[in-house]
C-alpha cells in the first residue's frame, strides 16, 4: 500500500523526497516547477542526480507530478490555449527527465464556450502535444474535478469522452480525488453507495486507468460543486470513504496522496497518515 502526500520542492526537487521520509510517506506527488508561475527554472544535472539518489536511499516513490494551476487546455482563447499547451509540454518533458510516470492535470475550463467545445479542445491539445513528444512515456492523468464554475471533468463521462478523442490512449490515465467526486455528487460514505460509485467509474472509464487517488476530505457538502479540501475525517466525508477505499483490494496498488494544508514540521501529514493506516483491516494469512 502506497500512502503519502503532496510535498514541496522548494530549494530543489529532491527536498520533496527528504521531507516525505520525515512525514512517513511511502509515495508522494510533486510539482516539477513553481505551480503559480509560467516560467520554469531549468533542472540541473546535479539536482536530477540527487533526486534519484534520495529516492533510492529513502525508498520513497514519486507516484506522480501535478501540473500548474495556470494551464487551461480547454480555453477558447487562442493565446492562453497556446501558452497552456507550451507549458504543459514542458511539464511532460520535465516528468520524463525525472522519470515520473504520471502527470496529474485538471482537464480544463470551457469559460463559456460550452462543455462539448471545451472537451474537444482539451483532447486536441493532448493529441498535438503527444505528437510533439513521441518518445515521452509519462501519462496524462486526468483528474476528476468538483465542477466549480466552468471546470470540466466532474462527470466520469467527461473524462471518458476526452480519452475517447485522444489517439494514443496508452498515454492516458485518471486520478480520482475523493473531495472532488463527493462535491460533484458521487456518494462514498455508505459501503453500498461506495461500491456503486466505483462500479460506475469502472463501467465508464475502466479501473485499469486509475493510477492515482487524492485523499482529501471536503469542507463543502455533498453535491456542492465546491473544491475545498479538509483533513481526512474532519470534513463532510468523515473517515468511512477512506476506510472503504483502503480496504478495497482492487485499489491496493493505486498510490493514495493527501493534498491538505500542513505546517513546516509536517505534523498534519504524519497524523493523517497514522489515522489512514489504522483504517486498514489486516487480513489473516491465506484469506
Ligand atoms: Zn486533487
Ligand atoms: Zn481540489
């Protein structure tokens, strides 16, 4: 079972791995550059080498990267669309250099152009970027969203539709965020409802595409379409959804990553991971 959190790369990408060890993470998510800026500082050879060395020494697995929040591959406006594509391409290249398997991304917003137009625009951008990077092996990992504003990806059907329009489907994967899908109206608390939600995900997208799970509780109620993360157990989800997921054998191998606020000493992550690990029901040998 790989459990961990999003970690800061401030001072160098390898710092995320060092901090992860301190926070008792098995796996982490990182930004490969500052998430609120378009510019990306070149990765130095020294930084890259140390990134690999720290992973080897700590045993921490870098499960995925997350793209910048400025990128909108669904934008109807050509200048921002082009800028987003260029920037996303650079992020995929950085993931390639750092040997990160999945680049989690919020699919995009249609900003008034309509959902269908937005979804086509996103798929077209991904097709063009894949064409420009034929040898890159990092998957584009579409994240389920809460559906705030004109954000796309709040229905499993929308993610399936994007994948359907992408030519090289072997380079596509999906990230399920517990806070987002709950806010989007997929129930997770009651075991029966949880199973129905996962069944629907499997039917529409396919569980084999699920490569990352974001473990966030929600400050906002079910179906609110608001994306506000809360510490596991402290929000509208409570602990049951996490217990359901952690004991679902089909999802054993999918890394589970916290994206909740933390202080410098990382005690929130340490505490949350302790709580999550206590929810795992130990199976007797042979069962
Ligand atoms: Zn997330
Ligand atoms: Zn979120």
